[in-house]
């Protein structure tokens, strides 16, 4: 450990020296590394500006317009209600970020990342939502010290806070339930492709929102019965959704508070999708305990959510969700290892992690309800 400390002190003294930085940026063997590091730092410095370019594109519906085909600057300037100069500035900014692609004759097409936006409306919903996130992160030091004045996310997520979830009435759950439904479309297939429900009979989705995940599961597996449990005002929306989707014969929504009310006990698999990470440890452990109690021995618990220390996506768990959940006032992204320990503490065993297609969006941990004799 002391050797590592000494090495880090030496390395950081060298790296922070302006003379070394100048040398490394000129010497042919170190130049590519120096440029990559400088760019990485610049992108962190400028991240908010890039986000706002994307926000302007989303607000002006640019990607939908370009999904009709390439357009000339004058056409875009009209449709975006921007002067030609302003439209050109936005389009060039978007092109530099691969959201848009420039073509001859001052024409513009969707870029590779803009095309991905068109296929995933949930991302645009998150971009719009970030207006609220950035309000709360305006003074990150005050946020860390618990002195932030802005509380947009605390008000938005009606199930967090001293008077929650009793205050989560129909008016207050609509906003977050729609956002979760839109963004759930990004992950439901990844989860259902990673774990087959073929051999299960009945799936209970705890804190399942308006049922978007269960609708995907029920449509994929016609033999499956599905039950959703969420706060009463949210469960009402889910029941209406099941009826609209023609699934009412095998999909039911039950209203209640996971921390106070018993969960339905018919299921052989219980899922917690994007639920544990927005609760502090004690509450998250109670959610797991409730889910575990709802299963018979041998039943399966499935936890799907973004996790900390995901290889290649470390900033998403620790920086993005770390600060997002701090502003929200509850929860943290956990590592699969931390979840493993929490699951074992609730009469669950055979904990295993399954690979999903896009682990940065969600990872998957499964466990089995152990038989009483083993506990
Ligand atoms: C064909 C040719 C020419 C080339 C081939 C090259 C090739 C293979 C290109 C690939 C192109 C392609 C298919 C791209 C696909 C891109 C995709 C699918 C991108 C997806 C991006 C997803 C994003 C950015 C998701 C963002 C999600 C966010 C920000 C979620 C936030 C969630 C929150 C805040 C949740 C809150 C819930 C709470 C409260 C924490 O519980
Ligand atoms: C982040 S959302 C996730 C919704 C859904 N699972 C998804 O991934 O789209 C968390 C959900 O937990 C529900 N919830 C929070 N606290 C709850 C409680 N004590 N009892 C029941 N549901 C609760 C909320 O109403 C909300 O629908």
C-alpha cells in the first residue's frame, strides 16, 4: 500500500507539471496519450454545453424532422423557427457531436447518434427531464453538504420524503410514472432477452410503475400470468393500461405500500426493476425482504437496475446516479456484490449475475428463495 502511495505521489507530481505536459504533448510517442487525456478532461469541463446542444435539438424536434430525410439549411431554418445563422450554429454544433451529419450544398441529415435518438424516444424524455436535474445540481457543493435550496427532484419523486408515500396521490405520480414508462422501453427487452420466463408461471413486478415492463413480458410469454404491485395511484394507471392492452384476463394490478402491506403470494418469480437503487440501505433491505416473503421456497427473485462499478460504465453508476439520487434525496447505485450480500440476508441463495446487452442501462442479478431448512 505504501509502495502504491509513493508511486501515485511521484506519478501525479510528474503529470501535474506544466513542463512535463508541454513535453508529453510534443514528443511523438506520448503525444496521442497526452491529446486523449486533454480531450477527456475538456469533455468533462464542457459536458453541460454538449447536453444543452442536444436539449435544443430535442426541444425543436430536429431529429423527427430529419428522420423524413436530408433537409437544406433554408428549409430547416423555417421549420425550426430560427434565423439561418442560428440554425447553422445549432446544426454545426450538432454535427460536431454526431447528432447530425453535414452534406454537400449545406444540407443536413441525421447523424449516427441522432438516428439512435429517433429509435429510442425514452432518451428524449430523459433529456427533457434533465432540466430539473440540472436545476438541483446548480450548486453541487451545497447539495453535498445538504444545504441545496433547489428541490425539483425531491418534489417530483412523490414517494420520497417524510410524508411519503402517503402524499403520492394521482396528481403527483403522473409525471414520474410517464417518464419511467417511456424510459422502461430502453431496458425491458434487454432484461427479457437476458433471462427467459419460459419456465415460470406467474411474475409479480414489485413497484412496477404503469406496467410497461409487465406488458412486454406478457406479450412475449403468452402462458404467463402477471401481477403488478405499486402505490395505489400508480396501480390504478397500470390496471387501466392492462385493460387497454387487452391483457386484463392475465394481468392484475394491486395497490399498496411495499413497506406496510402484504404482497400477493401467487408468483413463482418476483421482479424489482429500477427499484432498489432509489432507496437507502434499510428501506432497500425491507423491499428485498418483502419480495422474498412473497415467494415460496425455490421461487426466483430478479433485480434489474443500473449498478455501480459496471466495467466501462463506471461514471454512470457513481457519478450520474450518485449525484442524481443525492438530489432526489434517497438511495444509491450498488455494486452486484453489495446486492449479493443484501439478497443473502433475506433468505435468498444461489445469487448469480446475468449479462445484459447494455449493462450501462441495466444489469441483472437473480437469486432463489431458499428452503426454510437451509436458513
Ligand atoms: C450500419 C452502419 C452504417 C454502421 C454500423 C455501425 C454500428 C454497429 C453502429 C451502431 C448504431 C446503433 C445501433 C446505436 C444505438 C445506440 C443506442 C441504442 C443508444 C442508446 C442510448 C441510451 C441512452 C443515452 C440512455 C440514457 C438513459 C438515461 C439518461 C436514464 C436515466 C434514468 C433515470 C434518471 C432513472 C431514474 C429512476 C430512479 C429515480 C433512479 O429510480
Ligand atoms: C423508479 S420507479 C420504477 C418503476 C418501474 N419498475 C420501472 O422500472 O419503470 C419506482 C417505483 O416504485 C414505486 N414505489 C416507491 N415506493 C413504494 C412503496 N413504498 N410501495 C410501493 N411502490 C413504491 C413508485 O411508485 C414507482 O412506480
